[in-house]
C-alpha cells in the first residue's frame, strides 16, 4: 500500500484511481442527478471572491451535521475538505439569484392579447 504524502492524512487525500488521479463521479447512480463539475465550484468561488465575500476569513462556524450528508455533498462537488465544502455551500447561497421566485412572481404579467407569432 502506498504511503500518504507527508503532511496529508489518508482521509484528506480522497479516493484515487490506479493512475493516482482523484476519482470524482459525474453522475450519482442512486439519485440519477448530474454532479456539478469542478468548473462550477471554481466559478462560484471566483464570483464570491470578486464580490468581496471571501476577504475576511476571521469567522468560524461550528455545528453537528449528518456524516452521510457531508459525504454525499463532497461526492457531488468533488470538494475534499470540510472547510472548502462549507465555504462553497455558503457562497452558493449568498450568490443565489432567486430566479425561481422572480419567475413565479412574473406569472400573468404578459398581456394575454400579445401576439407571439405562432
């Protein structure tokens, strides 16, 4: 069995394939949902950085959550550390555009007499 790199515990290395690459599934078979790509995680974190949401890292969060929830969230995102997972989850919420709510509120606002060409 290969040794873990110095300073990195086996639990933080993530699962690896025979080629030493991190295994990040793209589809969760039991749920049938597409997994957000690493690119999405990076895009959210870049947007949070640009918005100034990541400047001050003096805050601390503590709480108890289901270990199954954390494992599944890490599997879905490809994120390996708890801190990065929490930061991504909070950034995703903070940057949410509320599209569904705005879309719902706009229902019935188009004039029914409007000709749409079909």
